[in-house]
C-alpha cells in the first residue's frame, strides 16, 4: 500500500512538473468605464499611466486594425512583449461610454488550471494600470469631476453687462445687494455663484446668484430661478488662481461629451472660498453644469 501511494505521488509530481512547462495561450478581456476613443488615445500615451520608468520605455506598436503590441525592457536586459486589442463594449448593453480590452496572456497548463496560484505578470500589471487610469476622473481629466443629483435648486440672480476689467470692482456690490434682497424675503443664503459669458474681447455678461432655501417673488432688478427636478449635475472642483480655472471648463466639456450628457443651462461657479479680488486671487470653487441624458 505504501509503495502504491509513493508511486501515485511520484506520478503526480511528474504531471505537475510537465504541466508547468506546457505553454497555454489565453485571451483575457476586461471592461473599461471609458469610451473607445479615449482608451485608444490613452494607450498611445504610456507616460500618463504606466508606472514602470514612468512609461518612458514602454513602446506601443500597431499590429493591425485596433491591435497593438506593448513591449518594454525586463530584468536582465531582456524585453517583454504581448498583444492587445481594443473594441467597443461587448456586453449586451453595448454601452458607448464603455470599451473592452483583450490581451494575450501566455501561461502554463498548470496555471491555466489553477489561476489563483499564478503571480501577476507584466501583461496583467500593464492592463490594470491602463484601466485604472481611464477610470480615474482625477488622473484622466486632470480634475476631480463627479455626477450627482440636483440639490439647492432655488436661485436668486442678478445679471449685468460690464467691461471685463470691472469684474472685481462690481462683484462685492452685486452680492451685497443680492444678500440684502434675500434677507428682506426671509430666505436663507446657502451658497454664492457666478456665471460669466464673454460678449467680445473686453465685455462680459455677469450673472451673480445665491442658492436660497425657498421660492420667492422678485422684481425687475432681480430674478428667481428654479432648476427642474429632472436635471442632474456634473460637478468639478478647482483650487488655484482665478485666471487658471478655464482648464476645468475644458475638462468638464469633454466629460459631458464622453458620457453622452446634454447641457441644460449655463455652467456656474459655486464659491467655497471668498470671492476673487483679482486674477491672481486663490479660489476654491465647484464648477457646476446642469445636465440630462440625451
């Protein structure tokens, strides 16, 4: 009996050793919560997402339609290479805001039977890093951007046309008048907002507004607005100089386009800091776009 057990375990060890050297190719696929166009563009910018040598030695070579090889140096002076392809979302929903990465993973028969025992290789790490980058709004768009349900839908606003150079002179007075009017109507001020529309090279339309807690009556100088309850919001955060906030506008326009959303009103800056006194003032704002699905 002991001899049979010994023979059995000997055969088992031989089979395991043989299975470790029998190569097996697997096609692995992962879904990415980002568009196909963005996935293709990001793939060609390994410096944005690859941690090994900050992507400097990661080479992307076209191998056919929507197919590439990724190669980079490995330990000992050798190089690693694997094939990758990109496609639209392959799920039943065929969501245009999602895409699919497929790649060839070379392993052994043993690890194909027991994948949990295999250590992640270069191909797995590389695809995971690309996927992580594409699904991280802060890294991909450059700013923290999120969607949320509509909140604080009541607005007291005042609009005026003025020269661009007069913006910082006008802001304190216009908000003081808005807050005086809100107090007269016994409404609570929740936040202060501004929306700026350029008219020409030296003129703007300024809409200053207060989020308030209830509906009120207004006159010719002031306007009460309420966003429809069916709308959602796209919200981006910016901290820095007032004159450098335009980058967030561009990032959010792309975010809205990428996610198939439609703008349903002027974007407005909600101030979490004191109002700016000059272009160099440090501000902290939430830039808010009212949106709906197309």
